[in-house]
């Protein structure tokens, strides 16, 4: 498809394969390629377009550019687009652990291996698909329209696919903007539990290191001291020591992608199960001596041992301070109990700790 210089590419739900579109730059621009593409393809984010450039899906006069390349009159810009995500949100009945629901928001204890919202490679089976079914059949209200154009209505913040824990979703636009502002201004309260390799010292410390995209490995982040690194601050507190593993209570003051995973790995304490950043999947033999007889305990942890345990914020309607606590899921809880059972365990509650381990390792959901 050839387009004139001023044409804006419409969203097309009927496309069942890639689209190739070519524009010829007609006037002097001196504008970055990613900015120019964003003005021509408004239903895609600038980040998504930058990824297409990185994947050589964009050319200028047949050559692969950078996202920062500036356009000149007469440049022929070609892009190959994968099919856009449908705006029709598929409602699916999925198991959801609801911590709280009212007319303005819903708070979920997200299970591991659950993607938060649809993307090009995952159009179904996400938390948002499950919430769409819940609102239509079991609950009340709907998802806010904010983020609808990116198939992520109601999504105020996200957790990695294999990170479990507490997550809030907005039911209407006012609630969405008010919650989003709190995350942006860093006035929310967030605490995580992380089981890491190694004996962490000191007991309390700050990790203040900039984070940006990994220079060579896609999908990974890294500590970056160049102009691509963004400030990131993580505070950890040691809660239990098991010799070769440590249970940390982690507080984040910023919300960079993979922040906790990158910071802890950089310090030499990768999160157990996080094979992307140096951790390893755990089986019972990694935790306990060889089993005797028919020992039924067979703990296997196949994902990063990271759980978003506590989230506090100002309620967007009542303006009261609310706080939600998500119990630890079975896989991580079993690992912690196995580590506790194998010998002397040193516990601590450093100043600033907020998590009651007896509560979060129990079975009851909690709203404070």
C-alpha cells in the first residue's frame, strides 16, 4: 500500500496478515523517524514502533534506520506491520482471586503465569479477558476506557507475567486517572517478597542504580550508566535467612521494567527461579537433603520467586487511604516452608518493615 505524505494509517480489524505501507516524505521534516511514524500510525505506541524499527521492519530508501534517524524530503519510508490487536475484547471465564471490589475499582491477587492484558501474541487468556467476563456475569461495572486503543482498558499498572500479587484495575475513567496520577507521582505504597540466592548483607540497604534496555539481549533490562539509563531506587530488608537463600521484603520508589529483578541480580543475589537474570529453577533436591523413603514433598519453583504482597493508595472516590495484602501463592509458600524446615533459620524485622509474614504466608486474603 502506498500512502501520501499526510495520510494517517487507519486501524484495521479485518487484516489477517502483515501490512506493508510506504510513504514518501514530501516536505522538509527534520523530525525523528519514531515521532513521524507515531503521527502516521496513532493506534500504536511510540515504544511499539521503536521495537519494529529495531526488528528491521522499517526502512528508509531500502536501508534499515534507527528510531532516532531524522527524515529528509523525498525519503521513502516503508513499514511492515503485524495485524493490529482487535478492539473487541474477548470475555473469558478465568479463575480470579478478588481481594476487593467496589463501584470504582477491583483489586486482584494475580496468579503467576498470567499476562495482564492482550497483546499481539496473546489475544486471550489474560487478566483483562477474565475481568471482562467477571463484570458481564458475576460482578458489576466495567473496565475504564483509558487504554482501550491498546487493548488494555482499566490497566493502571502491570506485573510481569510470572510475578504474582496484588494489582488494581480501574472501572471508570475518573478512577483510572486518579489512580494513575498516584503511580506517576510515586505516592503509592508497594512491598514485595523476593526469595533470592545467597546470604544477603547488609540487612537493610538501598540500591540506587539506573536501568535501561540491555544493549544486546532483547526483552532484558540492565544497569546502564549511559544516557539510556533511567533512575531507579530499590530498598530491601532481610526478613529470613536460610544460609544459601534469603527472603527479602522489597520496597520500590520507582517503577522501571524488571527493576527488582535487575537490581538484585546486579548485586549478586538473583531471584530464585528467575533464569532470565541468573536465578535457577528450584526442585526439592535444591532445598532439602535427599528424601527418605516415600517423602511426599516435591517442591518445584519454575518462575521467579517474586510476589507483590502489599499495595496502598488513596481511594479515587472516598479519598481514604486503603491498603491491600495478597497472600503468597502455593509454589512460593511451599519453597519458603521447605527452607524453614531444613535447619536453623534466622528471622528479622528491620525498621521500616511492613509485612506480617504469618499473615501473608497464610490462606486468607486481607484488606486493611
